[in-house]
C-alpha cells in the first residue's frame, strides 16, 4: 500500500519566501513569463490540498518537526497556509496580473481563517480562549507547542494576527507553562 505523506508547512515555504523576497528586493527579477508560469503551476498544485479537509481545514500527516500528527489538522500549518495564500494573492494580482488565481487564494484564505476560528480555538479553564495545536474536527484536540517553525508561537511573525491579540497572548502563556510538554520536557533550564 502506498503511503501519502502530507507536510503542509513544506508546501507553503517556497511561496512565502517568494512573496517576502518580492517585498524586500522588488519584483523586477521575478516578473517574467517563465517565473509566472512556474508560480501559477505551483499555486494550482497547492489548491489540490483543499481536497483533503476536515471542517474546511487542510489535513497533514506530519508536523513541521517531522513527527506524526496525533490529529489530522495541524493548526500551525493551516495558519501558515492562510498567511501564504494572502501573500500570494497580493503577488499574483500586483506582479503577475493574475486576478483569477489571486481571487482564488484570497477566498481560500478567508475560508481557512473562518474554519480556524470556528474549530481550532478552545476554551481552557486556566488560560481562556487559545489555539489548539492539532484537532480532529470532532471535538478532540491537542494542547501543545514545539520549537519547530511554524508553531503557535510564530503566529504573529507570519502575520496571522497582532502580537497583542488576546487569543494569541493566552496561547503564549500556555506555551511557556509547565502544561506544555514541548516546553516542560526541553532538556535543561537554558533550553527551556
């Protein structure tokens, strides 16, 4: 039986890198037919990830740390995907003049944001509303965060929310608590 691995974060990094490159350096050297066709083909392949969803969220077999997922929806990966789609929508529209794909990216990003808000925020007795690390779409979730990127700690870094966001701050408090096995089990006090 063939095993199909799904690393959502690895599918996103080239796009996010290209978007940030264009922001910093400009788009002149990436605005040619060969690059445009490559980006368009790769974006079309990324859209295939939408076919495998739970509650509108993209499933993964593995986390960014290469560990197997406990539940099929890796929340940091989906957040990373939202930010990637938003950046690519801007790039597709402004650099490649591809309104159709830009609109498709923007629409999917909005749908993912809504699905994340509806399914991946849990209410914890100690920390309040916070992001789950993984969910199954049927009410089960994993509270955890690790040091590999993307993770829940990097949500503002990728532009998903502001650093001051209340849900992010609650999640951050959990991340640096002894309840987070990814923090608690870190070898040595300096590593933690």
